[in-house]
C-alpha cells in the first residue's frame, strides 16, 4: 500500500507550475527524488521524516546534504556529458 | 504635482551597461583540481563575445545600437509612484516601483535575452537552444531571437508543456520551436523516454537536451543560452537601475532604500548594482536583497569556501553557506537546505554593501494582494517577496515618522501564476520559523571549512 501523500499539490518553484508530491518523490530528477523535495514540502507535512523512513540511510544523507551546484561548474559538467553521449 | 508615471524619454535611455566586476574583488571559482575555471571551458555553449563579457573587468560596456533598437519596443520602462499602495499602508514613505512587467513577455527576462540573441547573431550563430520550466525564460528568448532572425529551440519540461499551453503558444507566435522534454531529438531525451515513455520530464533532462543540441551540432552554428546567475546576464540587467537613476533625476529625487527579490540574482542585480556603485562612492543608501524566509542563505549563513556537492567534484566557491554535510531537523528542512548564493552577491554582503532580508510566504502574498487591489497589477510570486519587504519598510517609516523614499523592482506580472494566488486565497499556505538552536547545529557543519579572504573593494 502506498502511504505517501502523492496527490498533494503545490507550486514547483523551478517549473513555476503545480506538481503533485508523487512527481517530486519519483520523477522530477529523472526517476530519483527531487533534490528540492525537503525545501518545498516541509511546511505541509514532515517530509524529512517520511523520506528518512522510505530511503536508505545513504540516499537520505545524500538528499539532506545535497544542494544545487555552482552554475558554471554544472554547465561544464553538462558539456562533458553531452560530448560523451555524442561520441557513443 | 508629481506625475504618477515618471517616463524617461527614449533619447535618454542608457547607452552603456554597468559591470560591477570592475569595482569589486572576487575570490575566484575553483575547479576540482583547485585551479580557476577558464573562459574557454564555456566556448562549446556560448559565443566568445559573450564569454568576454562574462569575464570582463571593464566598468562600462557599450550597448550595441541594434540591441537598443529592440529594447526601445518597451524601454525605458515606467518608474511609477505607488501612491494608492502608500495610502493603504498609511505610510509617509514615498514608494516607487520600476515596472518590468511591461515587456512583451511580461518580465525583466528579455533585458538579457535580447543582447544574448544579438551577440550570437554577430558571432555567426544561427540557432539558440535553451530549457524552460514554466516558459518565462523560453518565451523571452523566443521573442529576442525573432528580432534578429535566429532560430530558437526551447526544451520545455513535459509537465509544464502540458499545463501551460499558452506559454508554448507565445513562443511559437514569436517563431520559436517549443518541444516537450524529454524529446526524441537528443540522446539524453531518448534515453529518458526509453526508461519511461510516459515520463513528465524534469529540468535536469531539459537542460541536458538543450546543451546536447548545442554541442552536438556538426555545423558549429548552434549555441545555448542561460537567463540567470551568470555575470553577463546581470550586466545586461543593469539597464533597470541605470534608467531608474535617470528617472529620479527628472523629479529631483534619490532613493533612501533599494529593494529587489534575489532568486537567480539577475533581477536584484539589475536594479541594485548601479546603486551599489553610488554607495561605494559615499551615497547614504540602504540596499536590500530579499529572499524567502524558508531559504535563509544570505541572512543567517557564514561566508565560507564550500563545495557545490557532497562528493566534492564541483569547485570550491566563496559563498554564504550552511555547509553540505548538515542533515536538517525535519520541520525546518526547507529552511536549511538551499545554501548557495551567487559569488558576486555574497561578496557584496560580506563587504557590508548589501543587507539581506527575508520574508515569509504569507506576508509575501498579503503584500501582493494589497498591491493588486491598490495599484491594479497582479505581481509574480517572486515580486511579492520584494513587495513584502517594502511593506515592512513602509510601516517602519510610519512608526518612525520618516518620509523616506523606497524603490523596488516590479520584476514581472503574475497573470500566469494564478494557481499560487489560488492556494494563498484558499488558506493552504502556512509559515514556519527556524530556531537559533537549529541554526547553531547547522553552522557546526562548516566550522572547519577554509574561509575566503574578506576582501575590500574600496
């Protein structure tokens, strides 16, 4: 049984449009939990406790500790990834 | 009697942008090996003339005439006295807003989309790619590309693509191609669709698609465009503050307080950077970047070198940070996780030239609704953050009996964000604060990190 409040909806600050919690939990970051899920849902319910219960210790630590990387560094990494894909 | 709208004649429009990098000293961004990032690292995605602006230390940079010609479609934007808002607040303060919502796409975004399109054109680029979430940036870039005969391809996250068909229609009306992401046009998109054909997409995939479309074009005639964060974006936005200064000259005024919301940084930089130059030169003026209280990066975090990721692959950057090893207490998780702020803004805070403020989301929407009911325009959610700070200052002026002059950027209208207002008006939003104990626990995470030099630009 799914005990996640997947149908709860709020405005996504990155997309600028409403999304459901289920999107943030599973889809926003390519099948992984959206890195901003704790930022966005903490005012609605205890999302950190929910994530701590549902993720492995390592994955939760990664989610809780992570943050958006510097934009220039991100771009350089995206260029590298795109070139790798293109070569393949 | 002072007019409601202070209109700057088009022949007095600023002809140069102000580059704050000439007046501040920055700790350089460091790569994984500890070496500074080089301009040529960005050449696959940006034309060299824009990269030169990104790293330029020249104080004033000419705005090319073809760029001015397009900006004149809506610029100079009005500086408007919010007299009815003042009256509703019962304040002696004089409140002015610089109305950037009058641009064709409805926000400040085309101030940089237009010059970016122009510089790509003169560099010989024929196609520009980008990603967009809600479509605000995508529509601004589509509009700009139309002015210079460039093809514009926007990868719009599928979930937004389906929810906001009018944004797609705006882009298409301006001649842009708006594609739902993931798409079959790139390897990144095809891989995502192979994993799940019904995926609603994500910004991560859309960015990967836009960058891949640029770097994999064998003709070399495609580049990528970004609408926030980078130095050249902030440079282009300074036309907001430069116009505002001239408009105050027309009425013989000068602001005591400058306020703008600080998200990606470009809207804040646009109004504030020219006034920071004045402040460096001795003007008595308060400058407030405003952030949501849920993300108190600027207001409560120390200035340190920190990585952008937990593995330490990304550069060490000087920033206000609560550190990346901190596990937030559950109820305040949101308030402690968004650590980074642009290096330039962090530097200016560290030097005491900016005083960051934070506002709760309820106060923000209350300010936005009051503004809409008095001045008529419905503000974008981010604009509401700045207006909430204006309300605080206006009330303070009333309590102190001071007739101070406040200016704020009205960065965009909220006509495509009415869902957010609906949630506020139906009582779904709440505010939660953060305790000193929880903040102290967070700061332990960065106590042993190297500290950037506290540079003084003057």
